[in-house]
C-alpha cells in the first residue's frame, strides 16, 4: 500500500456522496464492555439485525478482534464477510477510511483518530488500535491511502453531497480536543484538500448532549443533490429546539457549491431517551466522561441512518409515533429506496447509531 505525500485535491480525487453506489459496507463487531452493557451481548444481537438489514442491499464486511473472531463469524458469517482487524471500539464511521475517487480509482483518507477528543475530552484511552483501522481497511480493499498524522477527524463529523459541498459542525471541528492549534480557515483548507470539496457549510451544533461534540451525522444528511434532512423538534421547551433552529437558519441562508438553495426536510427526533440506572450499572466504568450518569439524556436522532444501495436502514427508538413519522419522511426523501427500520436501543446505549457503525466503500467503474 502506497502512502501519498500529495492531497486528493491535487490528484483529482473527491469524496462521493453516501447516496451514490457502493461496493460494500464496512462494520466492526461490538464487544467493548464500557461502551455496551453486559459485555456487549445485547448490543451484538442488535448489531446482527442491523448488519443483516444492510446485507440485503449490499455486501457487508465485519471486522473483529481476534478474541471475538469466532463469535462474530458464527453470528454473521452466513450473510457477511468476517475479517480480523484489531480495534478498541465499535464505530467504523469514525475509525474507518474516508474513501475518495477520481471516477476510476479508489483511495482512502486515513485521518488521525483520538477517541473524540484525546486527553482533553476523549472517551477512552488508549485508542491506538482504532487509529490503525483505516490503514488496515485500505490494505484489505487493496487501495492506497493519504495519511494525516497531524489532523484529527472522524468520519461522523463530515457529510458531503458529492458535488462539491461539505457540511460540518463548529461544536465538533473547532472543539479543543481535535485540532486546537489550527484556525477555522486552516481546518477548512485541509477539508477542501482531502475531501475535494469547494464549499464548507458550518452548522453551529449537532444533537443535544452528543458526546462526540455534536457530530454532523446525528443531525443532518444529504439525501440528493440540493436536498437534505435536519433533525428537528417542534417542542420549544426541548433544548434541541434552539440547536435545530440555529442549523435551519444556517441552511436557509446558505447555497451549496453549485449555487442551489437547499431543500430541507425536517426529521422529528424521538421522545427523550434517558439512560437508566440498570443500564448504566451494566457497563464497566473505566474512563472519566463515559458512560454518562444514570438519568442522562442520550443523543437520540433518526438522522443517524445508513444509505445503502437501494435501501435506507434507520434506527427505531420504540417510539411508535416518531418512528412512523421518520419512516414517512425517509420514504419521501428517498422514493427509489426501500426504507427499513431496526430497533436500535442496545446499540444506541453506546452513544451512536447505525450511521456511526458503518462506512461505505464507494463503487468505482
Ligand atoms: O457518533 C459517532 N459517529 C460515534 C459515536 C461514539 C460514541 C462513543 N461512545
């Protein structure tokens, strides 16, 4: 595997949108005892349902640590490929490569990963195995990579439309635990160079109490060129209301890289989901900051769904009214895809959801 000293922009590469065709989906087998309760056994069951739903639409590869390889293989081996890749945690969106293409060839961007904030406000230590996941996935795919040793970024903190527009949140990308020595315009230049985009739209914040400092993938997604979804609540008393309102103001003011006004669909969040004492007691307590206190609100949002070839796999929160509303909005936004909901609770207790758990490998001709 070659590691380039150039940037994707210099080489004519860019990150395609998630709604463009995929070759496969990459995921990681859940096992971390302080991320999920009861040794992750319940999260594994939920994971299997998500992976199975995605595998209906495109091939899935599941990466597992050596001590769980056999377990993972027995659980998902009949519908997914299982490979051994050492990891510290489960969130492939953040530790996997960001794939870029020039239309004929695929390459990976391998950002530095520091567990969402390093020693400042990261969620565990060490994270060295997670920081090597992207490079190993590139090697397995057989593609070369760009490695950024001095720039921290997670895949969940970026969304592109594949036509030159990138959307990020200020709360995450400007957080002191990421790249504190860089100014906003320097971060923006790095994103342009490594994602091959022309325009960066900065939303102020993401979902209330999201411990990733507000990843964009929990609050927003592009559904088509010029069209997007925004996590929303109609309840002005909910702290999420002002956050979503501020995002809507930004999106209404902005145009995308092609000069289009964005069509914004509102995706109402579920009723608040609070971590119970029993759920917290089931998780090992290892680091400061995670898991949250019992009674804490978790960052529940339907925006954290996965766009597959011909399908949308989205989280159900056992909230019949909002689950049904979300399905309807997703069907309208993606009229040519089958919309499939999977109950997410045990996986969601880990602080993320199906989008965080996946990384698409774009198809190239
Ligand atoms: O939002 C994501 N992309 C990952 C969620 C991380 C949660 C850590 N407990």
